[in-house]
C-alpha cells in the first residue's frame, strides 16, 4: 500500500475556521461568505473572544456545495435557497428516521 | 475488483421476511453477546460485532434493505448487474471511483451502501475563483464518506488509520493513500470530520480537495445517542414503576445508582446530568437519559398468579375509566 511521507500525522483539524480561511479554501470572496451567512445558507458556530466569526467544517462543506451548485448548474440565489433548504430538510428527516430505528 | 457478498440475514440469524422488530431484537441479542466491552475473546468478538452492526445498518433501513434484497436476489452472483451508475449516495462522477478502507465497514458495504460521494466540479467546470485566479487551475473535488465510530471512541476520541483508493482522473491510474485521522472526543453521530487535502488532486497547481467523513455511531446493545446525550433503555418490573426502586445502570464511564421515583410512567426519561458525551472542548458533557420500559411477565407460576388475582380484586385502579368520564 502506498502512503505519503506525512501519513503518520493525524491530520484532522476541527478547530474553528475563520471567515478568511473558509473564503480561501472555497475559492470565493469573503463578502460572498458573509452574504451566504446573512441569507442563512451557512451558519457560524460561535463568536470567538472578540468579534471574530468562527465557522466549522460543516460550513466549509456547505460553501463548497453552494459553489458547486452555482457554477456547475448555474443556480441563482433563489434556487440556492430552495435547494439548500430541501437538502437540509431531507437530511434532518433522515437523521430522525435513523434515530427512530435505533 | 471482486467483492464478497455479505449475507446480512445470516449474520443476524433471521429470516428474509423478518420484521423491523425481529431485526432490532436479533441485533440487540447478538450485540450483547459480541460487544467488545463485554466479550471474552476480544478479537473475534470485534469482527463479529462489526459484521452485525453493518447488517443492522443495512437491514434496519427500509431503503437499504430493499436495495440489498435486490442485490441478493440472484443468490449473491453477478453483482455488477445490480450496480447501476450513480448508485453511491448520489455520486455524480459515476460509481466506484474511490474506495475506503479502515472506516469500519466491509468492502461490500462500502461499495453498495456507504454514503460515499465525490462532490465537486467535473472537468472544465471549475469555479470562477473570486480571487482572480485564471486558466486551468482547478481545486480537486471533495470526497465524502462514512466512518463507523464506537461510542467509546466518541467518548474519548481516537486515532484511526484510513485508506482511500481512488482513480486519479488525470492519469486514470488507481492510487492509494493511507493516513490517520483523529476522531475528536465528543464526535456526535452525523458530524462531519474534515481531513484536509485528502480529496481528489487539484489541477494546474490548485489545491487538492478535502475528505469529509461523516461520523456514524456503531450501534451499542445498551446505549443510543441523541447529539451529545446518551440514552439507555431500562427494563423494569411493574411494581418498580409503581413503588419506585433503586437500580444500578451502566453508563459510558462506569455504573451509576439511580432512583426510580414512585408512580413512574412507562417511557419516563430520568436524567443524569453531565454523564453523556463531551461537548467539544468546553469540558461540558451531554446528559445521560434512562428511559423506563415497563416489562410484563410472560408467564406466572401458581403463587404469583394468586398475587396478581389478589391485586385485581383489591385494586381501585381503572385503566379505562378516564375515557368514559369527562
């Protein structure tokens, strides 16, 4: 089995991500991130000590998903709201169903 | 790649027409036997426990079960036919472009039932980077999958070796990456763990995609979870519900004594604060809930029968009275 040289480092970082980090890692402008947050497409987890907005990996994943929908399918903002809302609802229902079975 | 067909019905020792309830019961019975916390032969038990967990994961989900039944319709032969493109949780890049190891699921499960998805841009559809990047530079796609996490790992955190074999879409060659991921203490079911740059390689100097692993708590014979809360269903006798009782219940970190208050209703939730899973790095913990499940005796001997008759003749309890009087 091949493995990279750094393969022994456990590499999951689940620290909070800053706005800039999310923007850089999703390849979008920070202003867009704020707009998504304002629209309720993504949620910040907490405000760090100062006024810093902090996001989690779920938010990063969501921004990437938004970009995917926007770029690949040319979905506009109203469409994004609809799709993300539906996805969220489906996911919540699935989780509920899963819990009920356990 | 040939993958051995798994007989999940045999793993749980149930018939193909078993009801949801049968499945639950069979799973619990076996899980109590083989849970690594309780079994004597740890190594064998762990493999067996994973197998029944996986069987439960598939058969207790009506959709997965249906799909499984279709796969098994020809007695486990010619798997390929049933594997229609895009069957992997909505994978957009066609089925089976990547393959996980070390997630706690078998190859068979990974292939047909995991939530694994490649999520990103197809060739030539790269995002218009707002940062002004131009040309062919394109960030690699993210890859998503599930990872089975025991409650013990969720409680204390863990490091797990994971491998990801995928086709490099540029060279068309199969590549395997092996690495470790850290499962943080308090990893709740459904939470996604991001493993940076373990997704598909970027193009033209752009960054690699990330790997997102969704935490799936392994079913446990004694506990289920709701977020950071841990739930234990406690079977009790009718008189314990009526008279109250003191009982010892297991938690994830040792047994605790618990008082069942008199006149407790069936299904009552009794909370032990702060005995659940950790909540992030705050040092706080979720709660532990004991849910009362009043059990009735299946059969009674002559002496007990007299006692129940005595109770019937003298009790003023009228379970149906409320329905007739306003």
